C-alpha cells in the first residue's frame, strides 16, 4: 500500500474556549460546515477546579495558623497568578490547506485519524485534566484543540495537589534539558509521534520537513533544526532591518487603530447599555401608566353612574314638589277644608268649638308637617348640589390625569422608537455581543469586588 506523506504540526494555543465551541465565530470559519465539527468534551472549568483541588485546599487551609495565608478561592488565585495559567491548550493538525483541505477526501481521512488519536489522549496524559476538546472541520484544514488543566499530587510546597505545567509533564517523564528541549517541547514531540503512529494505520506517513536523517534522536534533530532557524533568522534580521522597522511601525499603527476601535466599541456598548436600561424603565413606566389609565377610566365611569343617580334623585324631588303644590291647591277647593257658615241659632262659642277650632287644629298639623318636609327637602337639595359639584370636580381631575398619561405614553413611545432605531443602525447581533460582553465585564467587576472584600482590600 502506498503511503501518503503529510506534515504533522503542533503548537500551543491561545485557549479561547468561546472560539473552540463556536460561541464566537471568526471570519475564516464556514458556519455551514460547523455541523461537521466534533465535540469530545466541554466542562465548566470552575467545576473542574472544585473537583481537582477542593479537598487539597481544605487540608492546606486547616494547617494555616494565620488567616491571611488561607486561600478562599483557588481558581481566582491561579487566575491572578503570574507563574501559572488557569489552563493550557495544544493544537494538532495533519497536512495543510493545499494537500489536506477539510472539504476533500484527505480532510475526512485526517478527521478519522484525529478522532482515534483523541481516544487515548487522556490515558496517556493522566496529569493533564482535559475539560474541553474540539475538532474543527469548518476551517481550511482539520485540526484539534485540546484544553487541559495540568496538576501534580504530593507536592511539598503549597497545596499537596496543585496546578503546575512543568511538574505535571515531569511526572509523565518529560524532564527539562536545554532551552530548546523544554518539558513542553519534549511532550509535544511525543504527542506528534503518537499521532504519526495512528496516521500510519490509515496509510499516512509523517512528512518531517528539513531533514532526511530519520535516525537522529528527537533531541538531536531539534537541536539541528534550531541551529538552522537561528542562522536563518540572523541573516534575515541583518538584511531586513528597514523592513522590520516598517513592520513595527505598522504594528504600532494597528495597535492604535485597535485601541480606537475598542474605545468606539466601549462607547457603543455604554450607549446600548443605557438605552437598554432606559427601555426597560420605559416598559415598566408604560405598564404602570396603563394600569393607572385603566383605574382612572374605571373611576370616571363610577363617577358618571353616581352623577346619573343624583340627577334621578333631583328629578324625584322635583316630582315631590309638584305633588306638594297639587296637594296645596286641594286645600283651597276641598269642602272639608272650608269653614261652614254658622246657622241662625248657633252661638259664637258653639261655632268656635264645633267648627272653627277643629279646622284650625287640622291646619296646624298640616303646616307643621309641611314645614318639616320643606326643611328636609331643602337640606337634601343642598347636599345633592354639593355632591354634584364635587363629582364634576372629580371628573375634571381624572380627565386631566388621563390626558397627562396619554402625553407621557407618547413620550415613552418616542424613546422606545429611538432605541429601535439604534438597534437597526448598529445591528441586533452586534448589540447582543456588546450586551454579552457588558454583562461579562460586570460579572468580572463584581467578582473582583467580592475578592477584594475577602482580602480586606479597599476597606
């Protein structure tokens, strides 16, 4: 069987988990092919730190007699450390975009090789806790990102189980030598050798550029290659100082432009955050105004019903007045209310006792009754007039409040429209990214604030 020759490359990655998981996609990513990517694992690194170091941290703190030497949060301690990193990343790739393009059959073959290589990676590296590993098929060449936390056990310094890349690789047999033969370089060469073994089972031979001496040891080969690289670099530096200066100048310009873009982005983020907060406040105020409007309309309706009832009461009183006037006319015409003429033989005393006095008594009772009714009626009319006046004032007040609510709703709607215009101008995706970044910055600031309180800083 004829073997294909392909380069095998490995390098230390930047460790961008959001890039690896495609939470954020760079320009060189073909999103339509992201579905062909492979996620081997993706764990929360903070939970990994708890799993690896909580027991060791508890033992360490129990030994400390001074509270200022205790560690509250090991994850935060390493995050702020200048000696160690929270995690490390290695990127491994077979071939290049020309001979092993991700869209080609060779690219699919490289994917199968990398998948099999990953199966035993954790077993080969017991001191490197892999919490995130992804194979990308949506870029030019298939490659794999492996993110891991290096740790050692039985440490005599600090926590007995702690973060250490140098120590982790040393426990796996990679001892530091010269500047070029560091623990990392030795380990990287070993992993590339393991990848080449898997590749050969698929008919792919490791094409090692720059040498035909296949019998050199890994260390000697690396020394030879480094010497060639140094010689080449020295020649390039001596003959291209002007070009190097130009590159540095361009880099400064690029950094200045980047800083300008960052400032503009921060300004947009700040403005978007303020607009978002204003929009949320407007929504709350709008909901409150709508509730007030509904209540005012309900109160206004109740007032109108009460006014209608008062009008009915006034009409009833008017009817009572007509009836009273009609009864008064009856006193003038009804015979029983007329004083009869005395008979020829009736004395004045007898006429007074039998006819005049009984009629006067009846009239007195009627006058008393009518007087009381008139007084009561006048009081009721006065009270009703006062109620009508009060109801009219209340109706005018609530009508004014309703008008004010309408005006404020129009102002709120105008502000909401302005926020929608900003979203259309900046773009919904960009605003979402800015808001995500803003929340992350706020979370980091809050975390740092809590950390400072824990250590007594800023008190």
